[in-house]
C-alpha cells in the first residue's frame, strides 16, 4: 500500500467481503455516530491522528485509526452477548492479519481491543473498539516547497 486512499480501499474491501460484516462506515468524528442507524454488524473506520517522520532516513506518514465493530443481540441473551463479542474480536483479528499481509509486519500495529456492551430498550449492542497505526511511505527526497 502506498497511500491513504489505498488503505481505505483495502479496509472497505475487507468489510464488504467479510461474511460477518453487513456494513462499512467511514466517519470523521465520534459525533457522527450519534443518532445514526446501523445495519448490524457494522465496521466503522475513524481516522484519529497522524504524524510525519524522516527518522532513520525513512520518510513516512504515521496514521492512527480507530476501528469499531457494532453488533445487535437479543436483550436478555447472555450467551448471545458472549458469542457476539467473540465474533467481534475474531473480525478485528482477521483485519489485523489481512493488513499485516498487505503492509508487512513493520508497517501496521494493532493495540488492545476494548469490549463494550450496552443495553438498549429492545436489544443489546456489543462492540469491539481498538486502534491501529499504519506507516505509509513518503518521497525519499526533500521536495521544493510550493510558494
């Protein structure tokens, strides 16, 4: 992968082709999630921060994203909550493996997965939330600055 657009296309393709994911959503902030209707199970990609670097003569963009998986289960189903959480973690693990294949071991890093469950009036929502960081290459030389 060479660009942010490539990364977006890869994550979207993963979500669109995964049999346990019904919807892929890209949002710019957490506020965009409020009041939104989801087609459960949804995979949400949220850009969270970036950095540029030329350390070790390796110019890169370092980009961090949040991944959020939402699923809906019956309100009083303990086993349903556990199974849904397990599937959410499984999907995050598969996304990690997929991106490691595409980017290489040194260019993608996943952090801890937070498991969050919320009770609704008709159903419960399970979610898995984690961050991952990718390194994307920059030009290896200093360019003339446009003025």
